[in-house]
C-alpha cells in the first residue's frame, strides 16, 4: 500500500473523530491531501457555471459599531481559466439611515477607485491559488495536522502557506479543509507584500473567508471579514474593518455575458 493510499484511509478515521495512533499519523502524505483537495475543487468547477448572491457589506468603526452598510447583488461566472465578477449596489446606509441614490452612486464610485488603488481582492479571487500545480513553486506549504479545534462544526485539516517572495500578487495564510469532503472551510490570508502608494500605504491586512455547503455538493463563500490598518494622505494610523455576507446563492441560472461588460466611460 502506498503512502497516498494510507493517507486516504486515515482521513475517514479523522472524519469520524476516531483517535489515530502516532505511527499512522506519521504515514499521512500531505501531497495526497492536496491532490484530493484539488480533485474536489475540479469536480465543483466542472458543474458550477455561475452564481448570484444577495450580499450585504457592513463597515465598522474602531469600536466595532456599524458605520456604513451596502446591500448588493453579486454575479460570478466561472470560465476554465478565470472567474468573471460584477456587483450591483442597491442600497446604501450611513449611521443606520438609508441614503439617496445620488449619494449611493458617489460613495460607490469612490469605493471602487480606492479598491483599485489597494488592489483589493473580491469574492472572485480563487482562494486555492497557492495549491495549484502552476503556482506551487512560489509557495512553501506546510501541513500542520488536524486543527486542534473545530472550524464551526467541522473537523479540519490545517495547512500554513508562505510565499517564497514578497510580491503583491502572492499571499500568506492559514487554510482549513473539512476532513471528510476535502472542501475548503476557512481561509485567513494576507498579501505577501502590502500595497504602498504615494497617497496610501497599507501596514496590515487580513481577509478571513468562511465557506460552506450550498446544496448539490457545491460549497460557496458565506462570509468575509476584513481587518486592516494603513496611512492615507495626511491621516496616520487609519484602521478599517468590514464584514461581507453572502446569502441565498442561485446556482447556474445562465447569466448573460453582458452583465460583466465594463463601461469604460465611467
């Protein structure tokens, strides 16, 4: 029996919550786990064409109280080598009060520009990027065993990912995969190199994404929490935090390509 076959057999014990002898723990092959994780990812990509979410983005002040809230629709279309993304802002609340459409549109325009400057990632970012074969040489991926505590209701395998180079497109992070289905449950990522522009510099940024079952074997994001700290223009030590909720996913509704067209005149 190969080490990969041994590893696959032991995963069933983990999922059942049964103790595993130390000598058998040593036989677990992390590469076998990664192979299975990627196979499950591909199975999902094979059946997933598009998704529409009802979304709500809540921005908080330093005391954790709601400062701004946006009600949105999110649209994703999955292609073999990329994911198209579009969002539609429906409502904007400030200090709990619904704002006008004009104020909403102005606020959204400013947000989009700031996000572009920060190279902010959205729900379309493929969280398993470091694990893909074409990217593996850019990362050190460490298997840390079964997580000491459940992630939500799930027993999970825990991987720590470190970028070998400090570049903006790469990430460092902690990844947790459900032990029975091999689906991603949570990813806590930070850019390997923080954006530093003339008018804005990031000092800290962490994005924690929770993923869960959405029916028919498909797992989709449920929530993303962002924590950051930076410097903007003359302001020092600017902190920001937000939570985005993804609800009521509608899968494979046949989204038209037109939804994802970019208006270059904006």
